[in-house]
C-alpha cells in the first residue's frame, strides 16, 4: 500500500491519463469506417466522438453566424463565405486535453462533489475555448500559415497554461480559505 500521497496521486493520475487517452484512440479506431477495427454497431449507436464533432461544428457555426458571417457545414467541415474554413479532424477535438484534465481532477485528493463540479466546468471551458479557436482559424488561418506553425501547437500551449493556472487555484483553494480565516 502506498503511504505517500504525492506518489499515490502521480500513479493514479498517470494511470487514468493513459486509460482515457488510449481509450479515445481505440474508440476512434472502432468507429472509423476505414479502420480494420471498425464496428458498425458501436459506430452507429455509441459514437461519442461523432457527437462531440457535431456539437463543436454546430457551436462554431452558430458563433460565426452571430458574428455576421455566412457558414455552410457538413459532417466534418465549416466553410465561411468569403473567408476560409476548417476541417474538424480527430486531433481538433481536444480529447487529449480533456483526458489530461479529467485524470488530474479525478486523481487529486479532494471531495467528490468538488471534483465533479470542477471537472464539468473545466471540460466545458476547454471546449468553449476550442470553439473560439475554430472560429478564429476559420476566419483568419490560411493554408500558408499552416506550413509555418501548426495552430494545434498554439492552442494546446495556451490551453495547458490555462489548465495549469486553473488547477493551481483549485488545488490551493482550501489553503487560501484556511489562511483567510486566521
């Protein structure tokens, strides 16, 4: 039995991250028709990746339309009249970021209710920022810019920084309350 809380946290965090991350990759393989692991029943009845992609595309299209842009959308893409567009592939969904965040929150020793509230709020914020990123990319990111720097790198760097700051404040919230009372 592990007696050290930091070691236990690290082991649980890494284990959860690996499970979440590779489950998503495996599930993507099972639900992709071009994959040799494709399963029609799972792809048609339990495909949370398709649901997330659709939700992100609809939300991004809605945001762009609210900003006054005309959009056309299909299962994988949004085109913005007179601007550009995006093709929403697996790496754009933020599943790796969400796996990291969820693993950390679930592994950290805090009350279950606090974990659930922070987890739901954090996952919502991650996807809200993802929607804003996709809208910006659709409007301003040209094919030539893609050859210079990948917008995924920029987004992931910014999001990991935001996640780090949010986790710091969440982890130290009880300490701050204790010090404020004294």
